[in-house]
C-alpha cells in the first residue's frame, strides 16, 4: 500500500491518544495520530516521523502521523495500513488456494471480519487482521493494551470455523527485524488464551513482517508464532 503525499517531521509530544505535536520544516503542527495504542516505546520526543499530508479542508488536521524512525528503520504505526497491505497480499493468493473473490468487512452472524475469501475449488474463508507495533527484544507482541474486541473477534472466528469456513488470524508486524510473534500474555491474558483456543479449533495463526518505506508498506516474510 502506498500513500499519495508524505513529509518528514520531528515528534514533539502527544497531548492525547488522537493528536501529536510535530515539528515540520520548523513549524509546529497539530497532527492526527492514526493509532490509538499506547506506542510509548516509539513516540519519544525528538524521534523522526513520517506524516501523510491531506488536501486542505478535507480533514480537521492537515497531517496524520504514520511512521516513526527507530533502531535504524521506519516503523509504520498507521492502524489502517495492515488491512490495506493485507488486501494487496491476499490478492496474490498466498494461502494455498487460488482466490477468485475477495470482499472486505464481511458479516458472519453478528460478527464482521476484515476479509471474506472464496477460492476456485469451492473454498470459503474468513481472515481477521491485527496490526502489530510493539516489539521487545526482537519479539513482536499483540495487543499493546487490553482488547475485549480482539477476544470477541477470535471467539467469532472459532464459530465460523465450526460452521465450515476456513479461518485465519493474521498478525501484520509493521516493521522488519523481528524473530517471533507472541500474544501479549502480560497485558491481556484473556487474549492469549483465546489465541490458544483458536489454534486448537483449527484456526490458522499467521504472522508476517513488513517492508516499510517512507511512502508505503508491504507484507514481506513469515514470522514464527509461539503461543
């Protein structure tokens, strides 16, 4: 996925989870943060950042913060980027069957999953995508804050699997340089337990890292999952 217009800046502060103060070419700007997670290990004063520039008058803020420079690389923090990258990735039929139909935000019973897929040989599948930004000592973790919504998504995926669908839980790690993915047991034990139940139910748990550029992001390599 690719952004139309981007600029570089220096992160100054984050008054609340939706806004950041950023120095852009000597001018302090109030910018939208496209991620409501904590991001405390990334959004540090003085950190170089990338911002998406919007057309004047289209949004309340002219810029949205989408990436942070840390450990010699850009790390994408845009919560919408994983789904956009996943759509491009899934279009290449990477799951072992030729995909003939791909629909986003599709309902199953009272649930709504990120993708519904159909294959050339009658396959039907749901894919739920989670973006990952938290990395500690080379291990990527999700979530970085408790997510009851995430637990419900997994419970509903299990029901879809029981109804005969193939089901996938895809963790998109928004950077390179990770050795493994794990559920964040310390932050949300119930989510970690839900992941284990999903694996036992036959849901495929996948994690991939990403190539992050100043103007975009693409899913790259499979990362081992431990849960």
